[in-house]
C-alpha cells in the first residue's frame, strides 16, 4: 500500500469512528453549576496569550450572573489531538478554537450559530467587523464561529538594512521583479563568500510561501472542489520555479538549515515574504530592529494568493448549553475583548478598534504602515475547506517540496511527482465516498 492510500485510509477510518461516537454517545452531563451558574468549558492552548485569556474569562464571569466560563488549559502541541480525542469520546468542550487550517475537520462538530448572530446582530455590531473576516466565519452562508484576531500574508522589511544599502523601501506597486532586484542588492557576502545579510527569508516546511507564489502565477494546489491536484500546470510550475530560484538562481534566500537563527528577527534578513502578524510582539521586543510591512509584490498574473487565517471561537455541536456558550463567544468577539487583543499587539478584527488602537500606535511604533495589513485583505485567500487538505498538503506534497529546495531538485519534475501522489490519494478518497 503506497503512502497516499495508507494516509487516506487511516484518516477516513479515524474520522468515521469519531462520527459514529458523536452520533451514538450521550451529550455531556458533567457541565455542572458554579454557585447557581451554568458552566461552559473552553479548551485553550497554553501559549503567550494565557494571561490575556484568563483576564477576559474572569471579566466575563464577573459580569454574567447566569454563566460561568471555565478554561481547560492544554499544551499547545497537543491541542488538536486532545480535541479530537474528546470529540470521539463524546466529551467535547463547549467551546474550542477554529477558523484556521483545522476548520474543515471541525465543521461537522460545530454548532450553527447563525440564529444567535442574526438575533444579536445589533449588539454585535456586525458592520464593525472587516467584511472579509466575517465571510471567512461562514460556511455555505451559515455562521459557525466568530473571529478574535487574524493573520494575513505581507511583505516584511527591515528599514535599517534598506537604508544602509541605499535601496528604496518597498511600495504597494512592487512586483516580483522589484522584489528580486532589491533582494540582490540587499544580499551582502564577505570576501570568503559567506553571506552576512540575506535579501529575503524563504519559508520551508509549510505551504505559506510557495502556494502564494503558485497562485500569483495563475496556478493553485487543487481544483476548486479538491478532486484533482493542479501543481503540474505551467502556471503552478512557474510559481514553484520562482520559489526555488530565490535560492539557486538569484541567491537572495538561504537554503533550509543555513538561515540565521531567529530568521527575520535576527536583523540579518532584509525581507520576509509572507510572515505572521503574531510575530509583531516579538519583533518589537528586540532592540535594534526597525521594520515595517507592505502588501505582497504582485506576480505575473495577480497580486492575490496570500493566506488569510483567523483565530476564532466556535461552539460544540454537542454542548448542553448552546445559549450560554454563545454568550461566551459573543463576549470574546466584543469590542472590549478585541480592544484588549489590540492593546497586546494583535490585529484587530473590528474597524473601530483598529482606528482607535492600531492606527494611533502606528504613528510611533512599528509597523508604521498598518494600513497595508488591512489592504492585504483584498488579496488574501482563505484555506480550502476540505478535511483532506491537511493530509494532502503536509503529508503528501510538502515533504517533496522541502526536498526540492533542500537538495536542489528540479521544480517541474517535483511538481509532476507530487501531482501524481496527490491524485492517488484523492482517488482513494473518492472511492471511499462512493462506497456503501
């Protein structure tokens, strides 16, 4: 049995078992009460937002006489495995993270909150949310979660390195050629040939950068309904070739394993293509880095293609207390909550808070060009809503892409190779779906 068939079969067996258990197990009976309150549990990954989450939960509990929000802390790396185990056991938490790469897995286990959203629309002030983020919270026109903050792909650049090299700062009109020319000028090699400053980072081990370039060249990873891999098309190969050429033709990016420690934060990378808004806090905590952002350079076909990912909160389909759980979700998307997130350095999902906090802060703190983050929403693309996407992208396709840029393999050949492997996986999935 080849890798594609094996992975597909394992995923379908596991997901099938979870569905059977959800349909056959009784709903949770252990929610309990705290001093007369209904208790709803939110499973939260332990990370640097812990103090903020606890602060908001405490405020919610102090203001709600009928609902107690209990935080169940889980180590970050174990979050998805723990959540799937609890779902399969019929013990899902009332609230959990969603809205990112795992949303397609979670969709069958999420409560449709559309009725609550429509009923409380005026209280929520839906028009205050950026419309692209509200759309990303829907599936087939129905609401399943609300956003807390988001990430969008951007071009990060080190202003100090640009100034020292006498290179003009990136603009919203940049194209791939502008990015390459600047990268070549910014890359500094010593007499021994060792690179002291790299023109740009390159992102291995996930699809964030290469898929963006593929899309900007007019290609994509899959067809719209994810029944066929399309990385073997000329357009997709053009984008993948550009990704490869950053290392092996233009020399502006280091091969994996040779990049400076801490990447863009090392002060030895002039640009970062893609990046993550969650790193802003780290960048601003490191002395000596003067950085800013711009929308991604346009490819030969389009500027669109950068990833849009939201950190959101949804309600479990099996909650005994949907109304109480909704009150917690609504609070976490409230102006107060989003304001506290923005004060901590996260991108606001609300227009009013972005104007109140982020646009004012940008006058004195990096990134100064905060408007680029919201302009980038016009070009960003959400992650495909398919439960097969994770295995296909990370287990079938990504290892070969990593081999390509690590070992210097031929991009067209690799694209054809991964297309064949992904299609084999998809054929197994199609057969399973047709089976009685």
